[in-house]
C-alpha cells in the first residue's frame, strides 16, 4: 500500500514499489512513499529494519532489485550516484584527514571546475553557516566530533544539492553534543529549505527533528506520520512499543462498541477505551503511556465501588510498589486487586508526588483515560 502525500504533484522525492533482495534475504519489501520539497523526513527503526538500505537505494549506492525512484519529476532509479542530485553525511564524518577543513569543503567544488575566487567565497560562506568561521586552516583531527560533523554537513551542502541524506549523523557523538547539534542541523535545514532524509534508530532524535517520521520494521513501513501522530496515535503495537514508553497489558474485549462504548477487561476491571471493532471476548493488548495515567489522590477504593458525583471514569485503586526518581518526574510501578496480575508503570510529576504524599507502599486512586487507552490485537494469542 502506498503511503504518500495528499497531492502527488507536491512530491519532490517519490518511491514506488521498491524491493531490495540480498540473495534470499528481502531487505525492503514493496516500499512506497512521497516526500515534499523542503520536508525533513526521518527513517526510524531498529537495527536491521531496512532504513539504511532504503537511504542507500535513494543515493544509488545500492541499486534496488525492482521499483522506481523519482526526484524532481525525474526517474533516477538506475542512475549512478555521481549523476544524482544529493549530498550525504555519514555517521563516521568521512572527512579527508590529510586535507585542511577548507580543502575538505572545497573538494566537490574543485572537482566541478569552479573558479578559485568562487570556491573561496563559498567555503567562507559555509564555514560561517555552520558556526566555524575560523577553523578553515585546521585539520579534522584538531576538531571535536561535533565540529567535524558540522564540517561534513558543510561539505555535503557545498554544491547546493536538491536532496540531503543523513545516515545516523549524530550517533557517534556524546549525549550533550548530540542534543545541541540536532537543533543546529534542524535550524540549518529550515534556513536552506533543502529536502532532507535522515536515518536514525534514536526515537528522541526523530521526534525532535522530523516533519514526518517513517517507522520501519523488517523491511516494510509500519506507519508514516508527524511526530505527534506517531507518538499519540500509533497504528500498530510495534510502533506503540518502539516509540516512547508504553504499558502493554493482556486484556479481553468486554464490549465491541456497536451498541455501547467499547470496553476492555483488565483483570477484573472493565475500562472504556478508544478503539472498537473487536468481537467480545477477543484477546487484545491494552496499551497506555505512563504519562497518561492520572493520579487522583491517596486512599483505597473497595473493588467495584463507585462514586457517581466525583469518581473519574476508569478509576482504579492501586498500591505503589516501586518508585524511581528520573529527575523531572518519578516513575512508579502500580498494582491493584482489580488489575489482577497486571502491573502498570506511571510517570508522575514531582509536584504530584509531593502534593499527594506518595511513597512506596502508598495506596492511590488513578484514572486510566479512555481516550488514551489504545487496543491492539494480541498476536501471540492469535498465532
């Protein structure tokens, strides 16, 4: 199935029916997607999911087994890399160690036969653009990892390519440099308006940088969407599990939602949920993010008890069995009689912990918001 822009004519890069096989192994299986001009798209997924293979196919470094790649309404499916309009940045920087920074940036410009004065002006412009105006005479070994990656980026955009390809460009850097540089890369991309495709296995990187994310698994696309859509409305259990933290609880369908609101039963607790369309008694996975669980105060309810006036929907009495301090919030483990064997992970703010005087062993009433409780088929049971 093609997952594309609403208007095909808006696509700057279009991939249709792409397959890549290495002998018997299928690395990419019928990939179709469209990317708009000026868009920043991340290919996100675990190691071996096919994201780098797809990037290399776009670059012509590994030709696809079958399928079509079109850039700027031009079929580039079988063109060699030298005849494609892209710049690329690798994880390893790939700078020439024996050339100065100026010479590294100027390499492609010199090969294109530009005048020396034009090359000097362009190199100066690019060094200013990446915030390293005084580093030209130095050699790569004299720069930090973050500085080297900025030079690699400057070299990649020196020829003003129509497409920028980034192959895990920040993964070799330490955490603080990575956070700082991803902001810089995004700002630079916006300033240049260059269509950019980045491969990453870092979900935080993808969520913070991308206009849209392509989540891949086992050579296929699981979902395409904005960071908010991917995070808040995962279409598959894989996406829900891979992006962020997610409680996954064995449950059964209590109501299909045909004549009443859809419900699932977790242990002995029947909860309203956001997804219907299942048959009653179907085994499912109920999923909710830890930050979506709402604390409503200390004190236990009797299982099955209700308070028509004040009790929130999907209220459950639980006990805090474990607490972990993570700086800006506390991660807690919750268990309760109504939940049976299920354990919930919930993230509570420091203020909520202090206000409600929570501690390990405390009894608590929580709300599982129905609009945030997602339901997915239980594949393990189904298989």
